[in-house]
């Protein structure tokens, strides 16, 4: 859908012609009361369920959770998954054409915040006739937006599930983001963000790949890498003669995969929205902001998550009125546990929807 | 000193004209029995004590430990600190001239291992007339070499202090190294390592700076960054309008500082020696290698160290015959604790030298 009016931005100015791409599963109830909003993380998109297909280079990132008889039961619920504003899978972002229709925004895409992203999603809810979500759920960056929804629109969120997320980006999260953004910006193929007319393979792929490698290590856990890879060489490569260790090949693989499907400018724009995330900004601080939430809430973290350590989710569980005790997802996979431990996440969804 | 003969390398070939720079403090006993070998970490050098001075851009990195009346008491001990082979502070490395004397090694510097580095240091000990070190001590990469000394030359190491180090680089350590090395190599200023004739400011400074930022975060701890920086902006900069958070300025500062004093090729060569480090290679595995050690040994880790987690030092303490129980240095500073917690390190040195 396309917003009718230019979107006012938190830091000033407006963004005209905003388009939000989204996918839905299930059928909306006449009163819209069965709608669930699922919000994706940094490199996710609207394709939360279903196989890879044209326009969706990867299978649904929560396929096990969404469908008939699954925790987000599409025989019962109407599941809506928008691509985030600033992203690169259909919603307006740096790769979109500027209002003059002649060239992409590129490096001139405005600075946006998670509050701007949620403001656009509020207009999507209006357009779909959904007054109140039965559930808003998200992990990591998606959890930041889910929290913003519940704080800024408390009457429109009946239940809230926050996974592996935080009320405000930490110094460490900002530090990792800094190294990643610099890796992209300093790639000579980045050209200040105006690389869309580059010849194939000439974009800022190396920089984006390095950013992904940094991020990927922070997403996993040391014990998992130790058990999976140890010091094994990759195949018959010899690390003592120019070859790679298996863990290096694994990082190369994840970097290559992301570079093929994701836009470097979007990576920067979205990473900066995470750096800027502080639900207490202009609201009298974190504690006051969390008190605004009226949704039935569950907060969960992953025990091995070092990027979003449990203390961040503990702060949310303690601060949101009526939130149950912090739930801990057990996983060796680190931050990525919220994407991988489908059974444990599904049980939390079911508990919340029953409540 | 310059090695008389070309140094045979573990993976084949030789390195001719090897020079090892070193500094000493104190006076050698006539029988050389009071000599202590201090081995520096990745970006350290021979200047372990004393102020910054021409040729030594930074003050001694263990100044509080070395001097009259200090734990490494220079009224009593003869302290020797070589710059590592492959480094860039006086010892032979990629910035050194090739044997033809016409241009630096640059990208053609041979692949070396920690065993090659120790083999060169053995020749330094011979030249100084030191048959047996009263103590060999090192942290991080320096601890890897200290361990190699004790395993490969057990009769020449009377006491051994291993700090925040490992018997073999882990998958995670290799993963972080991979991202760092790629950041340097993909800097257009790197030019395959042959950048020494570049105009001022045209070297691979950005790539080396990104590598340093990645490394620096791994060297510290999340709680420390949280307490020191939180989400504070830097000075009157506004992160919502192009400014930086304080933690970003901190990383910029450390990147700038390293880039001014360290050579990018050396950074890669030394990082690769760490990736290759496995004291058990060709020796029947780690356990068998550790059993060769005859030195009185103490092994210590830092409680907040996530790059060299305590399990790595536990493995050393358990495997080295007679090594006392694992000692734990308490510090919020992460891996860098071995450089910062001088009092606790000093107490370990004194305990070992008394023993």
C-alpha cells in the first residue's frame, strides 16, 4: 500500500510516496479482531512463511510458526507481515526512486527512526481496517518495533511478544554497528550510496559482506562455533598454504548469501534505526515508557545470546506492567536462537494467544 | 641482532637476513641465570617499559611491572623483550627490505608460524648467552609463544606464566581474524600488500582501522562499554543528525591510534600466526604437547575475557604437569585485563619467581 500523505519524520522533514509491501496469511475477521502483526529483523522481509519464489529469494524465516494448525494458526488468525520502511524487499527504501522518479534515493535517503517505521505501519493497520492487533510479535530489530507499537499505540496492541530484543540499543550494539557501517561506506563500490547504476558485481559487495561477517559472529555463540567447526580446514584446503579454515568458509558463505539478496544502503539505514532505538527517548525515560504498555506481554531472551544479553529482556519484563517473568529460550545458537528454536517460540505464542 | 643463517620455516623454505630487535633492562648474571623473557601481544613491541620516545611511539605496555623494586625487579633480573618476527618495530617483517635490498617484502613476505618466531627467539637467547630463562611470560599472542617456548625447549624454561592465552586458536578467534584480515585486504590502499611507496595517507589505513575496531570490541567487555559509554552522544554531536555516540568516538580514537603506529601487513602476518597456533600440531595433539612442559607454571585468565574464555586457560592448567590450579584475574576490562590489572599480574609473577 502507498501512504496517502508524506510521512512526517521524527527528526524533521517528511518522506513522500511511502510504499509498504506486506504479505498476509489467513482471513481477516469482519471486525479485524483476529489480526496478528509479525515484525521482521534486520535482514528479514515480509516473506515470513512459504517457500522461496520469484521476488522472495529465501524461504519464510518463520515458516514453522505460521500456517494451518501452527502456533500462528492461519485457519484462525489473519497474519500480516510488512517489509520495514527503509528495507529493500518492496517497501520504500534507499533503492526506491526519488519523488522525481528519475533516480533512486541512494545516499540521499533521509535519516529515519523506528518510530517513523511504526508510524508507517500504523497507517497500514488503518488501511487494512485493523483497530487492534490480537498480537504483535517480533525478535531483535522486529522486537524493537513491536515494543514501539505497544508503547506508542497501547490501545491497538492486545498482546505483545518480545524476543531477543532491547528497550534501547547498548554501547556494544552501537560499537558493532559502527564497524559494520564503516566497512560498507569505505568500500570504493559504495560511492556515497549512489551505486545503483554500477555494473554487475561493482557494488559495495565486499563491504556488505564484511559487515555481515561481523554481524554473523555476534549472532551466534562461541561454544556453537567451537563444536561445529573447531580448527577443521575447509575440505582439502590447507590453511597453512593459503587455504581456509571451515569457519572461514562458513562466514564467506553467509556473506555471499546476504550480498546477493540485500541492499547495502538499506543495511546502513536499518542499522542506524537500531542504534537510535531508545523507547524512553522524549518519554521521560525507559521506565516511564514501559509503563505505557497495556498489552498482555511476554518477554523472552536466548540464554546464549551475547548481542542482546538477557539483562536487556529482564529490564523489559520488569518494567512492562503485568509482564510475566522473563522467559529464557534455551539454545546454543546465540541471538539467532529466536529464529531457530521454533518450538520454544511457538509455545510462547500459544501461551499468549490463550491468555 | 641478525641471525647468521637463513631461518628455516615450518611450512617450507627459509627466511634470510632475519633481524630481531629487542630491549633489555637490568644486568645479566655471569651465568645468565637471571634472565626473564617477556613476549608481547599482537600490537605490542619490545618497549615493555619506559616512556614513549623516538622509535617507540607508546609508553611501555607493562611499565608498572618492570623496573627496580617492581615484580620484574631489574635490580635482580635481566629482562629481555624482543619484537616478534613479522612485526613492525625493528624486527624483520613485511616492511623490511627483501634480500635484494631494493624494495620491501610487502605482500611477498612468506607465511610464518609461531614456531618460526620462537625458533628466531631461540637464536637470540643463544646470542645473549642465556641457556635457560628464569621465567618466560606472555599474554594473548605472547602467551602462545611463551607456551611454544616451554613445549619446544623445555630445558630452557625454568618458569612459565601464561596469561589470557590458549593452546590453539578457536573457531571464534579465527572467525574474528577473518573479518579483520578481509577488511585490510579489501582496502584499495592495500594493493596486495605493496603499499609502502604510497603517498602519505594513501595506505590501507581505513581497513586497518576497521580491523582494530573489531578487535578492540572483542578485547573489552559488554558491561564495561555499557558503564563507560552507554548511549551518551560524543560531546555536542547529535547521533540523530550525523553525529556519533561516545562509544563510536572511542573506537575511532583507537583505530586512529593504531593506524599511526602499526603496519597493516604485519597485522595480517601476525594474525595469521595466531590462527595457525596449535601447540599440539605434529606432536600427537594438545595433551601430549602440554606434557612436555617441565617449567614451574602458572596459568591465568581474565574473568570477563570473551575472546580467550577461561576454558582455554583451564585446558592449559589441567594439561601442563604440575601447573597449579587456574588463576583468575578479576577485571571488567575483558581480554585487555592482562595489560591493565598490573597488581594481580605482578602478584602472579612474584609467586612464580619465589617458587
